[in-house]
C-alpha cells in the first residue's frame, strides 16, 4: 500500500512538471531585458554572435583613439555593439556591450512585447519608464531595456544593455 502511495505521488509530480512553461522563465522568450536575446548574452564575446547568427557584417566608428565596432545582421534585424577598443581590426574576443533589435526581428519578451508593439502596450506591460529620451521618442527602463518608437508610437527598435 505504501508503494502505491509513493507511485501515485511520483505520477502527480510528473504531471505537474509537464504544465505550461512559466512566463517568467528566461529560456522561453527571445528578448531578455538586461541579459540579451536567447541566443547571445550581453557581456559574451563577439564570437558567440557569429556562432549564433552566421557570417558577420561589421564596421566601426572611431572617436578620438577609441574604435566602436558593431556587427549588423540586417536580414535578421540584429545589431551587436561591442565594447570600445584601441584597434581598427575587430577582435571576436571583445565582449558585447549592447544588442539592438529592429524589423524584421520578430521575437518577443516574456511580456509579449516586440517590434511593432505600441507605446501603450509597452507601458501597460512594463509600467512607467524610468526615464524618457529627450531626443528620440523612447522609454528607458532600469531593467536593461529601451523601447524606441516611430511616428505612430509603435516600437521600431529595442535596445538591450546590461542592467
């Protein structure tokens, strides 16, 4: 009889474990504020982006003696910005500083916000922003995410940074 109770308990636990995924689970969504996207994390070496997204299309901007390298996956809607360096040559061991998402990227956060979501939807899910950008229509949240809007108040760029 005791073994039957144990077997029933194990079956109940197994059934409960097979339920719907937890919406707070960072593995479920594509966009992870303050962390990155499910394939690549902020702080990882640039090589991780190349491994995940394929051949890189890179460029840089030079300001004073600093080079700001970025890798743009235009067809995927992903822009990877690297930490500044002193070399014009990209080093794939340089860490990722931020990840910007734009159309045609179609992933969403665990709150189901993505490119094309309205400003009202963003604020409904994320609340009042920590700050608003005075130069670009954008809501900035201290959890490591910024939502930029087009003239129709639809999200056209999501910027992920370390929180």
